[in-house]
């Protein structure tokens, strides 16, 4: 009988040891990955496990560290719900006050879009709770993050496109896609289509295309739709108030000779007219961003993947402020562009070189000289052009000559930094 109990006890001990070993394995995996998902997986498996409290603490800190990320109202609510879910007991009441406080804040969208709001008055209770949470996060999570979202909700722009092309049925130009990419990339907005029910502003894009034709003789004789005209407008409306309005247009006249057939109105070069429109469509979008957020989005757009956008940004900056290169916004962007010179994508490296050349910042000289050894010839040429623009010297893409010149002159240039 004693032997039987001994074996039962032995099996129990072994099962306990194995169970602890498996739990430790799960915990080690979670610690190694160090992600919210990994810690949640551990808690799902061991909600009352040996490390459950530590797992919740780790998740709380990981969430708190993202407090500076830009969010829309829905994402802010979700942020505080998650923060409250994993908050330690000593701080949970304060997180709840913050969550409830955010739900009561009214953000006048038209003022936020116009950049008129600098601070938001919050009840004393919410301010005190924010201080408590901030102190806890910085002490327990070993971070300078506050855990308190202090920015505005990310604004949602509904884009409504109306485009017609007379007898050219079925033609559609990428107004929505271009607007979405530029507004989200450089404005930080969330863009939704006409079907959306919740949004803060509407960007109306109206475009009218007209196919143009001419009669030709020769191998491709007869009438051809070899030209096109595009004209349109952008209008940003917030609560029935127009905050921004721009127009764009271009006429691509039929050429004297053609080498391909334009037999139908649909084959007219609408895309060429769209790309060549001046002020171009990107000019209007970037002008909108300048009205809303100042110079910084335009400076960032100098390294856009599309040359049309880069040129539009350069035109806009020159028109707004010919000395934009000397502004604080421009100087803050220099390290970002210098880092982009080492990007894996040669197009990104080339556009970064172009942008830095526009900025004419002495800090870029040495990185540009290094870029003269880039495997991509376009990057090397862009770096050489930028070096000439910044220094007034012209050694082409000759790395050795530039290096020698830099060794002799770098102290003088670094004084300008």
C-alpha cells in the first residue's frame, strides 16, 4: 500500500516538474521575443502562472511606450482600453480616468485642420491622473515615454473624385490613389473613400478631360485622338467650411507627326496631360498640406519616389519661401535624408541625394562623397550634382579628387554646420 502511494506521489511530482518546465519554456520564449503578442500568448496559456503578473507588466510597458504615435479617435480609445486592461492595480484607477476623460474631449475638427489649436484644456482630475501614469511609466518601464497620449486624434479625410472625359468612356486617372499616398505619407492623415461614414473632412477632386484630335497623312493617315486636355480643382471642406481650394490644368496638343495610332477617344494621352498639368495635381495636394501643416510635409516630399511630386515640392517651397533651406524645419530633416542615402532601394538613395542637394546643408558633404562609390550610377551622379551645388566645386563623380579636397577643406565647412 505504501509503495502504491509512493508511486502516485512520484508521478504527481514528475507531472508538476514537467508542467513547470513547459511553463518556463513558454516564458523564456515570450521574454526572448519581447512582444505584446508573445506575452499575451503566455497569459492565454497560463493566466495564473508563475510569471503572469510580470507578463502583464511587460505588456503595459510596451503599450505605454507607443504613447507618442499618432492615432485617430478610435485608435486612441483602443489604446487606453488596452492600457487599462494590463495596468497594475496601483495605477489602474488613474488609467481609467484618462480613458474616460478622452471619451469626453471634443475636438473642433475645423480648428485642428487649420492648425489653430495649441493646447486642450482638460479637467483637473484628468491632468492629475496623467501625471500619476506618466511618473509610473517612466519609473517602472525604464523609458522617457509618458504612457499618456497628448496629441490630437489623427484626422480622417474622405476623398471624393468626380472625373469625366466626354466621349472617352471608361477612362480613369489615379486621382484617389495619388491623393491617398501623398496625404497619408506626408500629412499623417487617414484617407477613406466616398463610401466611408465617419470622417473629419472631405477633399473634393473634380476633373474634366477632353480628347483632342487632328488629321494626319502618311502611313497613319486619317483622324487620330493624339491630344488631350485636363482641367480640375481640389477643395477641402470641413463642416461646410472650405479651408483649401486649388486648380490644375494642362493641354497636350496633338503633335505634328505620330508614330502610333490613337484611333479612339479612349486612346487620347490623358495620362500625359495629367502628368504635365501645371500647376500639377501634386502641387495642389502639397499646397493643401502646407496650408494645414506648414513646410515640413513639403520638405519630406523632396525625396518622394515620383519625380512629379519631387518637382512639385521644390516649386512650392521656392514659391512659399525662397530661403526655406535656412528654416528649422529644413535643418531637422537633414539627418533623415542622410540616413536615406544608405537605403537598400537605389531610387530612395537617389531621391534622398536630390533632396539633400536642395537643402545645401554642409553636414551632407561627407555622406555625399561616400555616395560617389554607390553601385548605382544615378545615385553617383545625383551625389556629384549635390556636391557641386553645396561646395561650388566640380570634380564630377571622381571619389579620389573629392576625398582629397575634403581633407583639405573639411574644417572650414564644418564651422558652417
